[in-house]
C-alpha cells in the first residue's frame, strides 16, 4: 500500500467485529475452547472464502462466530481489529456487533458486550482510537427477536451509539423493522441500516423514510434510481461503501466496474470501509489501495473519501 494512503487519517464506519475474525485467531479460540472445527487447518478455511453471493458468505461467517464463547474471546477479537486500525491510521471506529448470533447460542449478552467494550476502552487509552459501538439486528429473524435484543441491551444503554440492520437482505425489507427502530430512536439511539447491497433501491427509500437512518450501509444500488441519487446528494446522507466486499460477494464483477468514484464525483458523501476484512481480503487500507490500483483513485479523491469518513461519524 502506498505510504501516503496509509498515512491519511481515516474513520471506519462499516465493520462487523465478527467479520474481523482472522482464521489464525479462529483456530486459536477453537483450541482454547475445545471446539472441533469442520476445517482441517487455516489454509483449508481460507480456501473456503469463495462466495457467489451474500448468503454463501453469511453461512460461513455465522459458522466461524461459533468459536467466540467467553468475554476474553470477544476482547481478543476486538483488540486484534484495533491493532490493525492503528497500523493503518484509522483514528476512529464505529463497529457493528450482532448480539443475536451469540445469544441464540446461549452466550449471555453481557459476556459479548463486556469483552468488546473493554477492548474499545483500552483502544482509546492505549492506541488513541475513539469509538462508537453499534448494535445490529439480524433481519432474517423476526422483529420480535430484535425487540428482545433491544430490551437486553437497555441496561447497557451507554455502551452504544446506535442500532443497525444486517444479514440476508433480499426478502427482508427495512419496513419489517419499523417499530423496533422507532423504539431504539426513542431511547436516543442513532439508526443506520444495510440497504442497497443486493437489495433494490426501494429498500434504501424504506430505510430512510421508515427507519429514519442517518447513514446507508453499502447503498451502491442507489445509482439505479435518479430521484434517490438526488435525495442522498441534496441531504448529504453518507454511504458506507465496502469495495472489496462488493467484489467478493459479486455485487460488481470487477473492481474496475465499481461505482464509488462515480458517486464521489457526483457529490455523494461516500466513505471507504472493510465490512468483514478477515473474509474479504483486507482492512480499510487495502480497500483504499484497491481503488487506487483498479480505478485510478487520485490522492485528492482519497483525501475527500477519508475526510467524508471523519465527517460522517455519529460519535
Ligand atoms: N451484509 C449483510 N450482513 C452482513 C454483512 C454484509 O455485508 N456482513 C456481515 N453481516
Ligand atoms: Zn456489512
């Protein structure tokens, strides 16, 4: 990665902590927790990271998360991510975590939260990285389950800045979560949501109008709807775009086809993020480097993208 890219101060606003679980740590945690894995070794697991769509990735991502059991596991996961951030001059993070992925396996909400929170606090003190944690609901599960998760989270209200919506997009439109998002907002939480990754522009409209989101996660399919483009430009609604993720999950065929710089030049407040770096081939820095290499991103464009990420912070 060019040094000038690495040196740019950046914020990461779209990162699933469970998606930062590198195969080496996954195997180490499996051993520590005496869990048998379906993969022979790290290389076999890495070789399985070939996906045709979002769902194929999610199946492996949820399987991988099974090694996370103790508060220390969640601490180690988060700490490893923050060290990557430090190395790439990521000075602020607003990561997601998926409580339901863990509580549905019998891991107490508090265990998950305490481990993540302690690492974030240590990251602030020892690495100088500021943060705002976002609790994400799994949209393939019913809204009722999201309500239960929000209820479990409320004793720890101060540990979060907002709620998000992730997992399988197609067939699970934002409108299904209108009431739980209203409840979260009434508690003073910010709202964000994945929309327009695989799903159509209508899902972005719903996320804006019904969930009243402050940022759109992904949102690359907004470009198919001119009226929507005008709105996100006029209102300067940030998009947390994840270029390497989009290629790995076949949202675009090649990086050369990615629309992030076209959006930037049209005045959309786009940002660069890694989504699930352990699975998609890199952290924020590698995502910037891919735009430089395949789309000819200039230094001036990189600076605007990095500044956008700082401007689009919620914390
Ligand atoms: N999309 C939807 N859900 C997710 C993703 C994603 O890219 N990563 C982790 N959960
Ligand atoms: Zn995501």
